[in-house]
């Protein structure tokens, strides 16, 4: 779950908000902090993140470039 996010970050600009649950990163399922860290490290090589997020309103994909 996203507990805090910097309003100047690319993730925030792409639509990621506090309270959303991240289910996948670049089609890799994440279910804990360790899985999240591993998926982000792998995504850094592709220079792009594709997140499957769940909010109270909907489940959706959010994509944005890294770096």
C-alpha cells in the first residue's frame, strides 16, 4: 500500500496516490515490501514502470518513465 508519495515525483504526476495498493510492477506480482523492492530493481533496467494499482474506485494500470 502506498503510505506516502512525493507530489513532485513522476509516480504522483502519473496518478499514484496515497492509499492505493500496488498489485504488480511490470507484470510481476508483488505482495510484500521485499517483492516490491525486487520488482523496482528489475524495472530500473527497462527505464519504465507499469503499475497495476487498486484504489477504492477502480483497479487500473499506471505507466511512467523512470529517471
